């Protein structure tokens, strides 16, 4: 399971350093699909934040950007041991 620090490092490497998804994968050891997922989430939420109307709750959007990674475990079956 990834931690918030790792998620933030991935986003910073992409935005600040301008590294490609593949370069980030090689340096961090995190899957390229996961790297893409976090960067795309960040870009979508940033676009919402910049284009938000004054009536929108900006704190909710900002909290989503810096939230810890979440995993959906609803559709998983129990393992038979």
C-alpha cells in the first residue's frame, strides 16, 4: 500500500521536475499505471480548483488533492485458505 508521502513525491516529480511517467516508475518502483492514476487525479482536481465558482467548497477539493491513497475493496472475494 502506498503512503501519502509517496503519492506526493510522484506528483512533484511530474509537475515540478517534468519527468515522464516511465522515469518516475523507474526511480520509485511504483507501477506506471499507478503513477498515471495519481497524476491524472491531481490534474483533474487542479482544473476543478482553478475553474471553481465562488459557491463551490474549495476546502473539499484541496483536501482531495492531498488525501492519502484509497483502495476499493468492495468487489473482492474472500480467500479460501
